[in-house]
C-alpha cells in the first residue's frame, strides 16, 4: 500500500482529479489524502463521493497548527499554500498511525506507469527528493532550488520526522514567492537536505518527474505503447505551467525553457493529459453548477482545463494574437486539439 497526499483549490480541481485518475490506473493499492484549500473544492469532491479520495478541509489543518494559521495574515494566497506543504504530511503522521511512509505530490503530476521503481530506489532510506535536473542552458534556474517539491517522501522515523519538523518551522518563519537570501518559497530549503539530514536519497530514475525544465536532457521515444525517457520508462510527468487558451488550444509553457515539443511529447504525453482534463471537466460540471462558484474558478479557468471561449475570443480578435498563435503552433509550443486529434 502506497500513501500519498496533495492539495489544491477549486482552480486546480481538474488537475487534482487527473492525478488521482492516473494513480488509479497505474497504482491500484494506494490512499490519497487531498487537502481542500477552499470550500468549493471540498464541496465538489464531497459530492463526487469517490471512496479513494480522503478529504481534509483546510480548517482541520489550521486547527491542528495554529502557527501555520497565523502566517495567513502576511502571505499571499499562493505563499500560504506553499507554507502548508510540510504541515500536511505531519498532520497525516499525527492522525493516521497506520501510515509508515507518506509521499507528498504536486497536484499537476500525472502518472503513466507504476511508481514501484521509485520506491525500489528509496529502499531503506528515510527521505526521498528529486532534482530539477536543469540542462546546461537552464542552470540559472537553480536559483529556485536544486530539487523540486513535486515529489517528496518521508518515512515515519527519527530522521524523516526531524527533517519534516525543521522544514515546517522554516516555512513558518519564511515562505514567500521570491528569491531572497538563498531561499525561495518552500522549495529551496531542500537544497542541503542530503548533507543536513541522514538517510536522504535523491531519486535518479529519469522517468520520475519529467518536466518542461528537464525535457531537453533526454531522448523521448515510444516503444511497445510506452513512452521512454532514454532507456527508462516514463513514470510521471510534471505539467508545470500548462494553460488553456480556448476550448481547443493549450499553451505548453515551453517558451521559457526554449523547447519544441516532439510529436511523441505532444500526442503521447500532453495529448493524453489534456484529454483526461477534458473528460474530467465534463464529469464535474454538474457538480460545479450545484455549488457556489467562486471568483477563483472564473479567474483560474485558463489554467484548469475549463473552457473559456469568451476570454479566448477576446484575445484572438487581434491580428497580432492570431499571428502569435500561429507562430507558437509552428514552433511546437502549443497543443491544438480538434475533432479529438492532437495537431
């Protein structure tokens, strides 16, 4: 049995459910705790009544950690979310004694294969982290952290608990969405973990946490209906910065990383994910209609997979925007889906 936790609000609801669906497909024995960061998210997931999703309301975490709650007064919304990261696995350890190992996952991950190979690599270690693995032309991005918070594993032992409490205390002290004094959000604190704490393993599997920032390192190919990253199968992809432009066009967020998406990346990785988002939006739309749809859903639509045709029509009304769209499609930085086909 694998134990996972994640968090998201109403804006990331389709992505969080896509993560869950991918786990169900590739990891049949697992439990996933979802920290619902707003009421609308909690209401919709409660109405879905999926027995595989274990819900936590933000108020539960805040009642358990008053120091965390007090940071709400001087942090932006996203900064407060970052501050919650280490408190979530600590809450699960405190309230669910059966959990001997917990893995935090970012909500925009999506699994293509079983995570067994990652856990085999963790073996008897207490803490597991994964590097960003920036290619040479992106080494300047190390300023945001050598390791990515997308996957972080903790065992229930003295080494991992020492690390978790230290991380939580540091995030309470400082957790802002900027680089300052060798710190950045909740992430750059991980930089010295291999030296600071005992029994830390840095996951080396190339198919774990493949992302726009490290795609340039590898040859991506398909073999026997499986996507391969060099000589290893893709386990999970981190869909960082993916945005929906309109009902059929998606910005892959490749421009900051000077990337062009190959046919396999477009069709087998991003195409599979976007189709899942589209299907999930169709499933949850009736439930969203029953809850009070907050401002956050409307403002976050372009990032979650919900259609925003009015917004797209406004943007595409100008010749300049139409030229931009055409240029980016040609540069293979956008994904176009028409009639079910990835273009």
